[in-house]
C-alpha cells in the first residue's frame, strides 16, 4: 500500500506545528509581519510547512562606523611577508542551555549564522517561523549595537537582456526548513527509516547513517541537502544539562550542574519515541536561493519555498513502507527463526530449553520450528506504516511569550 500523509497519529493537543512565537521580548523591533511593503510576494501568515531552523544572512551597510564584532582574525601572508587579506572570525554568542549563534561585523557588513529555533531553548522539536526567527535575530543585533536586517530598496537591473528585480538590503545564503512527522511507534519509525533508505529524492544521492537512524539525500549538492532522522535518539545524544540554581541566580546562563542531564529533554525524547517522530530538514543553499529569486530578504517568498519543500520531500510518502512483523522479535528468537527459515538444523545449534522457549514465541506468529522448513521462500506478514503530522503534547515547554498567549502549556 502507498505511504500517505494521515491526520495526527499522536492524539495530542491540536496545536499548529508551524512555529512558536519569539522567546525574547520583541517590543517594537522591526515588526515585519505588519509591513505591507516588506515583500513583493507576501508569505502565508502562519508558515504552513514546518518551521525555520538554521539561517545564514548578511547585509552591507554603506557606512564604516559600526562596532567591530569578531573572535579574532585569520591573516593571509604572501611569501614576501606582506599581508594579503584579513578575515574576521565569527563571534560566538552564547545562549542558555549551552546553545550559541554566530555574529560578525567588520565595521560595514553584518553577518549572522545559526540555528535560531534552538538558541536559548532546551530543544527545538517545535520551532519558529522565518519571520519570528528574523525578529529574534534583529533583537539580538540591536542589543549588540548593530543595525537590524532590512529589505532595503527595490530596483531593477538587466541580466542578459532580461529585467531582474534586486534589493539593496540583506541577503540570505542559507535557509533550513524543517517539519515533523509521526508513524505511531518506535518500531514503525525504524522500519520506515529502513524503507526510506532505499529511496531516491529528486536525483539526490542517498546515504544512511547511525544504525539506520538518519537518511540523507544530496550530500555535496549545490542546491539542496535533505535529511530525515529519528528525533528521540538525537535528543538523547545532545540532551541539555540542567542549569545550576546558583548560576541562574547570578545571571550566569552557562553555569550547569556537571553530569546531570535535563529530565525534561529525556521525557521529550521518550515522547518522540512513543509517537515515532521523524524529523525532516531541507537545507536551501545559496545556489538554489539565487535561482528561485529568494536570496534577497526583500524578495524572500515563503510560499515558493514551501512548494519546493513539498516537491523535494515527496520521497517521504512515496512507494510502499511495509514492516516485517518478525523484525519485532527479540534478537535471539529472530536468529532462531532465520536459521529455521534457511533450513538449518536448529537442535544442533541451541539448547533443548531454548528451542522450546523460542518455539512457543514463534507459534504466536504462525511458525512451528519443530516442523522442518522446506526452504521455500515465504512472504512475511506485513503491516502498513502511516505517516502523519505531529501535534505538541500538553506539557511541552513553550517560550515565555507563547506560554502567556496560549495559557495551556508549562
């Protein structure tokens, strides 16, 4: 049966997964959503396909009095000892929960690079829309004494005899769009990832990593990089540590209790396993953003990017994702079943007690290993895996501004 997108399989609070509001107090900082002239093509009010993860953006300001922000510099010196170039290194801006983003300014050009939905939060299972991410970035830049990113002025130029729209403002060089899907259980999630690893997305090279927990498409491509992975194991690998109470009182956001992992993140990882949460991330690279005219902030068209996201991630619901029920057996029992299936003499390889114990478990599956296998290929019993959207659980910790808006989450 074909894999199809289904209604929510999690039976949780019916909350849009388009993105949460900013964790910072935004005040009157460049409210892009209310400015009709901000883009020639207005994005949807709520980003309907997932949310923004990583964002790389820069803007050149035609002035040289901006504060220089950098973490040292890299100098290139020729054989004569003369300095050819000096490149400033990005400055790491620390947030709470051991998160960070990167900012650089050489006095004229402001650069930003980082995962905004993750910054200052214990997780990013449910993140922010592009507009909300940009608001958070601009708030940070203002705190650093830098001007916010703007669309600038619109003008037209001629490229190979064809008119082209350009903007004088900020330029986006990387944009990651992410989305969550659920298959209903941890076992089905692993089975689905095994299926996904056999697929190909838009002529992009397929790779499987981490015991089948991550499947990627397009490593090395200049246009896209698509990745799907199991969110539960990823959360456990990077579980944030619990902040030290004394450090919080002193205002030291990077003070953590050594060796103590955040129990909330572990609970969230368990929930991700229970619903079979699969995270999909599509990185739009510079070449593709230029090609579709979304590299200028002024011309950033979220609707067009959502269409591209749907087209590339079509691989998620393609073909048949059927799981072998026998794959759910304990490893020892599964090993016995495979030996029997191959026609081996099981009694010579396992003890009598083990034989009868495994026989009882396999009889439930309709297999009697006491009867010698005729080594005829058998089609295993299968079940269809359904791929559906994800709603956040009632206990999910939203940023403070979103908690006050909803009033239902902790």
